[in-house]
């Protein structure tokens, strides 16, 4: 018998007044790591569902809309990304997308919670499928500590974090983004998940103020992600030299499009078109 | 004490496996018209909420993302829209946006359900605010019957309907869109709400097959609407002569942007960038 899972953000950090509800079946795994509570459930319509501390992380059916967008937009904006760092991303989806790029020689992924990686391998094999790729260096470690020792090393950094409560809280601070800046090469750029433009305006405003104080160029792009609050999700793009269009590799996007469910050349541009109410909040 | 309203689409027509839940307070109105059940509730976060046959129609907080997009995209794609027809749209939101265009001499709005109009005036005054505008001709009538007698009359037609179950069922058929084609002038164009790209792929595929069989040019655009299923909503654009860009009035969009919460020149283009999985479904 199917039941409804109701996202319980209100019990943590947020009081949204609206929530995502998904029909769920069998609980496949439930456990508490050192950092957070992990639940994995079957759903009748969307494949397996991962929940961290009561918040929906992904379903097998819709994860492409998040993972393609956090990875391909910054990677295609860079003329030649060879070394990529992922902070977080324990499910493996961002790494899978990064490794689609043949020019990427090494992708370093630093996930704080080994339980997420372990259970993603077990219950999300189509997402974790590249975690043993020889071009991937997977570290179970604190991304904030890792990045302190990285200097001028990466072409692209992806911050694939949870909400700014719990283990990801430090990933929304000026201190952290100064380290990201330092870890990037002179022409490096980064993308970070940046919450809902409808519901997390305060977090967005603060995050973009931080990024603008550190990076010479920042912008925002959007993706349609049904099970995140409001159904639309933001990503922050921040760069030392390039804008998202200045070195966009349109031919490479075109070539990868048949293998992708979301990203194509028109979408690479269109996703940076932001509604007025969102723009006003970032000024 | 606030409770949760859970959208009950599953009881009507759809079995989505996911649903929108909104915290609600006092029930302001509940009644059955000849056509559908109307409920209006207070919400603590999003202003008043309108529900028809268990499906969320709008909240005061988010309605702009729907009404601006159904109205301004087709109107700004037309070089000089003077006569506009709205089929449905009983809350008045689409009419409000159409009447922002000073070049529009007459907007005819044909809503089948007088109760929706009456209660929108009472409980949604910022949405129904232009229903007494002298440039608006408001008819409480069946839009399908109205359009049978309209020939070569309108520059732009908006189909602002509910889901294809209940009173709006006839608004998703080839027969209806042939009449829309006939009611448009030789260079006319139309937009119609076209359901969720994630959850209503069969409806979309059928609707676009119908439109392609009738109109020489069709395309799709998207808006981020938190309380519609999946949070992203589609609109069908169909035109006799113009594409969405061929006669786009960019300077006029720019001039109206300060008065709008959603639409701006970049967004006018960007909203037509469609993810791969949606495009594939329409082929």
C-alpha cells in the first residue's frame, strides 16, 4: 500500500507554508550517519527516492534536471576544463555528468558523508555509476578542510551541497567562497546550488552578496526540478574571467545533447533568463 | 490553527504520484456552480488560494508567474495587437495583463462560469481589478460556442483553461483549435496553457499534434509556477505568420518590465528554451 511522504523542512530550518508530497512504497534503507539522517524509499512513479534530514534530495526519475544543470552549465562555459572539484555530491550524479566531458582529466569529489556514497552505490546504481571511473578521485572528507589546502588547482568547482542547515551550513559563507576562489586557477569558475528563487530569497540574497564580494563576475541560472521546494531551483555561477557566454562551447553542447535529457544549446543560454522578482532580490 | 490542503488531482483524472500541499487557514468560500466546485481559502504565506474541483488555480502571491506569461509572451510576439480574445480566465488575471498593453483596443473575455468571476471580484481584488475596464468586454458564456461565430477578428487569442477534465475538456480538441484558427486574423497568433512538461506528456503530445496539424508555426514556452504540478508549466504558442521572435517588440517589453514581476526581454527569449526530454515528447 502506498503512502504519502511529506517533506518536513518545517521541522528543521524553514517555514515555507508549502511542501512537496510524493507517493511512496517500501522503505529500502533508514539510518543515521555522523552527519545526517538518510532514508531511501521506493516510489510507484519516480523510482527510488533519497531523503536527507527530511528533505528530498533526488528521485531516479528527475535527478537529471539537477545533475546535468549543476555540471554542464559551468563546464561548457569554460573553454577547456581539465581539473574539476565537486564539494558534496555524494550520490555521484554530478560526477557522472562531469565525466561525460572527455577533456576532463581528473575530477576530485569530496563528500563528507560516506554513508550517502555507500547507499547510493547500492540503491541508485544509475546515478553512482561513475564512482569507480579512473578519472575520479573520491575522498570521504570535509570539503571545507580539503579546499583550504587547494591553491590555484581547478578549472571548475561545483558546490553540490544540501540546504544551509546541518552539514552544509559552512558552504554558504564568505570564508568558504574565499577558499573556493583560491582553489580555482586564474581563469577558473564555479557553480553552486543556490536554493529556490521563490522560497529562499534571504539565503539567495546573502549568498550572492558573498559571491559578488569575491568574484568579479556572478550570475544565476535556473532549472525545473519538480521535487525541490517551488519546483524551480537556482544555481549560482561565479567566475574569475569568463562570463557564461564569453567562451561557451556551443559545438560541444550540440554534440553532447543527444546523450542528455535536459541541456541543449538554447537551454544553455535560456537558463540564465531570470524573472524580475528574482533579479530584484539580488541587487 | 493552520492545516494542509493537499491537491486531489488523483480523484479526478490524473494519477501523478506527487502532489502540492499548501498550509491553509480559514475557508472563505465553498460552493458548487453548474460547472465545478469552487473553494477559496486563506493561506498564512501566499495570500488567498483558489481551488477548482480540487486543483490549485492560483494564489495571490504567485499568480503573476502564470498571468504575465500567458498574456505578455503572445502579445509581445505580435507587432500590433489591437483585438484580443481570452477563452476562460475567469479570475481576471489574464485580462489584467492584456490591458497593460496600451495598443489593445478591445479585449473580449468569455468565461463559462460566472461564479468564478463573482468570487474573484470578492476575494481576489488585485487579480480581478481590470474586469470593469471599458476596454474589456466580459461575457459569461461557453467559449467554444462563442468562437464558432468569430471569423478573422482577433490578433491574439489566449486559451486560459483549467485541466482537460470537466468544463475545459473541449478546449484540448482539434475541433476547437480549428475554430481558434478561424477566429484569428490572417497574421494572428495564440497561446494556451499546456499543462506540466513532467507529468502531462500524453496531453502535451496530443495538444501539439493538434496544433501542428492546424497552424503553420508552433512552439512551447515555460514558466515557473510553484503550485502547479511539478512547479513548471507549459504554454503552447501557435501562429499563422509570425514566430515568437520574428516581430518581437523588445523595446516595448523593456518599457513594461519595471511594472512586471516576471517578464523581461531576456526572459521573453529564454522561456522558449526547452529541455531535451520535453522536445523529444513533442516530435
